[in-house]
């Protein structure tokens, strides 16, 4: 089964999981240096994971915006127009702190998930007419992460870091897994704190994939997240 490149910072605290969910770091990612010297790491996403059309390209990966700060993005080419002549539309969900995978799977992305848990085509996707990039931000939201660490959740709901990828017997009643390191200094708590890394993410992506932003760039958001673009300023360096 092919999966998205991710350290699967799957927050394994769903219920009282006894099953360990330690996940290996992603392998064989392609690295490119975008604008502002931001490194982008990614993989192509095969048709069927979300986009169903094998002729439409999709990539997902990370922008390494700072040490211990890695922003997840998922890109889809435009379906019904030449993607190299189409605009780039950026989607970020609100919250603040909501994953943009909500917008992708439940609102305007190329696929939705049916009752059987299968990805199916969304005929009304915005990607019919524009290139689309969905971004999980800030760090520690969704698939974005600081540093992956093995840990478990104690009865009080606090995370306890483990020395290795093994779930000890005393923690068997709680969720063991790979978590995004919970360093509060890496958690954005204001719009000015969020904007720089959002700007770097876009610099990295558009520098690595300049062919997908030739006909304009559009910010699309919902709820609180509309504040972020006001502080992002120019998307490309002057």
C-alpha cells in the first residue's frame, strides 16, 4: 500500500490504543532548494491515493522552514487546463490550527472519502481550473511536525518521551507512537509568529516548482486563517 511521505506524525492518541504506532522516517524523498534557500522534500503521489486521474500529477512533502520545523504540503495539478498555464491557488484552513486536509477531503479538493473509507473523485474540485496546494500550518498542525519522537500518553493526557521505539509494559494501556516533539517554543501563538514560516513554505515550493505559478497566485482561506496572508507580504523575493 502506497502512503504519503510523512514521518506519520500520526497522533496516536486515539482512544486507549495499546497497539504501538512507531513510524519510520520517510525514505527516498527528492530534495530541491527553492527561493530564499528553503529546502523542499517531496514524492510524487500515485493516482488513487486522492486524485483519480493518472494523467494529473500530484506531489506531497515538506518545506524545511527552520531547524525542527517542517511544514507539510500537498499539491495537485489543474485537471482541465494546461497546468503550466494555470494559476496556483493556495488553500489553508482556519481554526487557527486546523489541518488543511479538512479542506482537501471535505470541501474543495480532488477527492472525498466515501463510507467505506475509499478516496473517490470530487467532480467539483477547484483543481478543475487551477493548480492547488494545501498546506498544514503552523508547525505541529496535521502532518507538519517539529521533530519525531517516540512517546506515550499518560492517564492525565500528558505525553512522556520514550528512549526508543518500544512501548513499555507499564504504558500498554495508553497510546504509544511517534509524536511531533511538543516543544512549546516551536508552537506559534500569534499571527506574526505564523506568517514567516508560511512565507518560507511558499518561497520553497514556488522556487522548486516555478512552472506551476506562471499565471498568478491566489490565497484562499476560511475563518481565522484569513489573517495570515496579511502578514505574508510578497510571495516572491523582490
